[in-house]
């Protein structure tokens, strides 16, 4: 008993000594995590070189675009053929994908050999042979009459310029086997965005952001990049890591100096590396008593399969003995232990190097997405990964150690890359079908120049009807006289109060107007909110709240009890009978205070001031915010004769000839007309331009059937139009994989500010995804692109409609004055105009195109419409004082 223990102890010590001897001998092949992280860092640099337009030609890692822009989302369906060509045999597959909630894939396949004379013959012979085999396969399955789309896995380095351009035959997609693997696994796990092959050769692909791929046009979305990572190190980047054995392998290969990384990690070279190490150790008398056999000296006699067998056996030492004996050697126990250890070190280094480059890819994807913790899946295929007993486990552990902030799943590709080619084809078909369906839905929102000219023409007709005494009462565009007949002349001076009410917040302002050398305007203001219950309460409650805020402001400014002239910007449709009398026609923008419609808002304000009995104010002028904006900009630019608001709501005003303002006596001079153009279309004249989405938004609004033009162009409604389109797309399976979140069903949840953020040129799609995540939507990169497209279409239409309306206004001014050309400035305010990244530009271009005889400048109102109200008050006071003298 004691003797057997001693014997076991003796062998254990002996084995330990041999392992240590090999570890010391192969010290440079055992890589620390520090070294692996350095390799990952170098690989990141090589990736960037491969992606850059200027550095790509000299880059070793070519980072080839595949034109595969999307991974499966589970809704693919149809029948497809696939060819899988990557060696001496090739496969033909028939793949049927069904989407009935079960994501089922049926497959039939057949393997065909490629005779050696054809492999070494002409390309025509090769592809004639492939076509013959394909015809044979289709005959066998009785599908020759079906015109099925075909995907082609072509597992050799190719530079693609589009998805189907490698051969002049009717095929949908040509893909690399790595891409095929990613797509196969991507059908089962939609987090799969990396494909990896570790077999005879090695390569990887992953989904890269389009904005980083310099060789391809476009910045939006993602594209799969075939890395061709086997060439990593061909430029010397791995020279300090490569050993003398790696150099010897390379020198004896068919392509010296090429694919150096692949030669360190793939199955074609692993057994040969072990053989070279064993030969050198024997020559140095560290193994086999210094004896060599002809078999051991022969290239290729120690196979990668032998490495797997030696590491896989429970008694790997015994397996090592069998293989060494087969190679004509007479190994000792120590020789077998050492051989086992050499195999371990070579295969572990392979897994570690593979892990280092994968870590670089994962780190890049994580940074691209801007996520604190990445969740991703790697689809894997290849004989080394699948058949070596420990390679996969070592690879997984090392990757997770190198990128601890990533949750990584490895998914084996069970059906090979041929199914992947069919999946690429299926995805391409899905994308085409979905794109066609989306465009059909969006088409009515895309307006031609002819349509915009027609909108302009109809706006002019409605303007004439609003100005005419005879048709005014039934005209939706009311063209209301404002009694503002003069603009500032520079002699105005004094202190004025202004009240700016046009939404859920309002401002009280003190405006000091100076003339002479110190000409200018000094302003102090305070913003107050109007609670919802006050907006929907009684008129007395609303105006009492406003007066309470004025009192607070006067106290804040240390002016309690002071009586000042006041200008009131009241941004709702009103019928003005004089500058200081304005009858509210109807509430808009969510206001519903009772007892106000049909009443003079100046009287309602004065009554509230008297109820408070604290101060008295001289309400000199009540103006619309559009008029206030025009006056503010008119103070800076004497050509400013038009005011435009495009914010929560939309409206315009302009200086009309008195002879055309039939509601007011007098023919001389001009008067500013408040158009109230938001109601354009309320009589049905825009029905052929309105879409089902406009109708849905209108139907559920507080004022159904009213303000139809405003509902197509203003900030209060654009987000809601987008939301309705997104719901329609989702219901038809064109977005969010057909899953509608509860939040998306909520009216008003998609705010117009999201349109501005999503369309921002500097906003990456990952930030779009963050907005969608806020709405409870689990979105893909493709979803983000679609949402951005919807936002672009809706906002562009709004800007073009607004431009068509403005073209009608400036052309009318020009025609009124009998001018060949008109130079005019439009004063503009409103959050949509100011904050949306493209709205203003599109609107300007539309006006220029539709009113070519008008030279129109746009001037943003920096100080808002409140300053305009004070300036109108100042002008009125100046005129009143001049009359009193």
C-alpha cells in the first residue's frame, strides 16, 4: 500500500517537473492578461486604420464592408436557395423560413464535390459546375419552376461594392462564411452582432456604425464589417509576440508574410506548431532522448485533430503515447507528459489571442452604443471551436476577464454558414418589402412643387375671402384688422409694461425705450405659469391669476402702485374693433376658461385690476404675438412688414393696404392684418392634402375640425402625427418588431422636442434609441433609422406648408404695390422655427422657390412678442401725445 502511494507521488512529481520544463521552454507562448490587453489595444488601432478612407489601402486588417445592413428580427419569411462555397466541397441548400410566431426554419441540403481539375481550371468551368449542381438539386426537390432568391456564401476575401456584385447572375446576396454565421445565430438570438470562425482558418465580422465606415456613403444605421482579421500582424504589429516557431510556420507556408495572426490561432497550423516545438525540443535533447523519426520531421504529420485528441482524453498522456508511437517514436512517460503540455500551451495561446481581438471588437461596439454595460451575443462556427475539448471554454473565460463590463453569450452555429446566406437573403427581402410598405404610407406626406404651388394659390384665395366684407363671416382665414397702422420711428421713449399671454406660461415685462444717441430698449421680465385648473376654470379666475402675477412683478421691481401704459400680447384669435379693444373669438392651445369667448379681453383685464384695488394700469394696446414679433423686428429692420410664429401654434400677420381691408373705414395707408392662418383648411379646402394621420390627430384634439392648417405645421401637433405613424407602422409589423408599448399608446407622449432632438445632425442613433427607450420602446438600430425618417418627413412637410403660406403672403404684398420685385423682411418667433435643426432652412428654400420675385429675409425675434407689445404701446402713446398737442 505504502509502495503504491510512493509510486503515485513519484509520477506526480515527475509530471510536475516535465510541465515546468515545457513552461519554461515555451515561456513566450504563455500570454498574461496585461499582454492580451496590449494586443487588444493594437488590434483596435488596426480596425480604425481599416475603416479610414486614407489609411485603408495600407491597413493589414481590411475591415471590408459587406452591405449587410441588418440582422434578422424574427419576422422574415419565404423560400430561399443558398450556395455555400468555401473549400473542396460546396453545399446547395433550400431554406424555408416561416413567421407564424414560432420562427420556424426548414432546410434541405446536398453536398457536391469540386473535382481538382475544375478547382485549378478557369472561373467559367468552376461556375458552370456549380450551376449544374444547382440545377440537379432543384430537379431533385421539384422546385425548378419556382423563381427563388439565392444567397451565396463565398468564403474568400472579397471587396464588395454592393450586396450582389461579385457575380453577374441573378442573386440577392453574396456573403462571407463569418457573416453567414452571424446571421444564422442572429435569427435565434437578436442580440447577435458578431460572427466568429475558428476552424481551418479564422475570421470575424461585426455590426459597425455607418458613420465610421469611410469607404461607404451614408452616416445612418449599421453595416456588417468582414474584418479579415487573419492578416492582423502582417505589418509587423505582432512581431514581439510571434515566436521562432511562428516564423518557421510562416516561412514554410504557401503565403509567407501573409495571414500571420491566422497562422497563430487557426486549425490549419495548430498541429504543425506542436510538431515544430517537439522537433526542436528533441534536437536539444529535451525530449525523446534526442532521437527524431522521419515521420516527426515530415510536415503535416502532427495534425490539429491530434492536439484535440491528446487534450480530450481522460488519459491524455496515454493518447499522446499512441500518437507519438504512430510517428515512429519510443516515448517515455516524461515525453508524453511534455507533449500533452505543449498541446495545452499552443491551444491556450490560440484561444487567448482570439479572446484579445474579440475583446477589442466588443469594446468598440460598447463605445459605439454608449452603453455602460454591453449585452451582446457572438455567433461561432469552425472545427477548432466546436471539436477542441477546451478551446471554447478558455475563449469564453478569457473574453469575460478582458471585458468585465460586457455580458457576452457565445452561440454555436448549428446549421453552418449556408443557412446564414439564406438568412441574409431573407433579411434583404424583408427590408425591401418593409421599405416599400413604409414609403407607400409616407408618400402622401411628401409634397411636390406643384402641390405646394396649389397650397399657395388656395391660401391667396382664402386671404381675399377673409379681407372681403361680403365673405368675411364664412372665411376660415379671418384676416383680422389689428389697428396697428404705424411702426416705430425712433422717437419713442418712456417706461411701459407688457403682458405676453399665449400658452401655459406667460410673461410680465417692464420695457424702457430710449431715443436719441442712447436709442435702445432695456427689458426686465418674469415668467409665470398658469395651472391647468385655471386654464379650464372661469374667466374671472384666469384674469384674477394674471393680475395677481402683475402685482407680484411690480413688487419685485419695486414699483408697487405705479401707473404705467400697458401693452397686452394676447395670442388667441380675436376680432379687434380698435387698438385697445379685442373680442376673443375662440380659445386655442388648450385653454377653455368659461365666460371669455365673445368678450373684450381688455375689459376682462381691467375688471380684474379693479377687483384687486391695488393699482391702475392704462391698457393702451392689445396685440397678437405675431404682430408683436413683427414690431420687435421692425425696430431693428425697417423692411420688416411680416410677422410669423411657428411654435406651439402658428400664425402670421403682415402690412396690408387699407383699401383692401374692407372691415375698416378708410382707404389711405396700411394696417397690420392678423391672418389667423391656423384655420386655413377648416372649410375643407385642404382635404386632399390631409392624411389619415392628420385626421386622427384632429379628431382627438380639443377643437376637432378647427385650426387644421395649424395642426399640420405647428409644434403642438407634429409629435402626435409622428406617434400615429409609428403606431401604424408597428401594427403592420414594420417597426419595433410589431410590439406597441403602452407608453406609445399615450396621446402627447411623443413630444415635438423629440423631433428636434432626433433630427439633430450631431445626434448619433444611439441617442435616438435612448429617446425611444424613454418611451418604453425596445428598438433596434434599424428602428431608430425609421423613426428618424418619419420625423424628417413630418417636419419637412410642416416647413414646406409654412413656406407655401408665407410665399402667398409676400407675393400678395408685392402685387398690392404693383412691384416687379419686392424686398421684405419677415420677423419670426417660435420654438419650432428656432430649435428644430432643419425647419427654418426648408421653409426659407420653399419661400424662395414659390415666390421667386420676392427677396425675403428672415429675422429672428430675440426678445419675444412682449417687447413688441411695449413698442406698439410706445408708438400709440407717441401718436396720442402728438394729437393732444
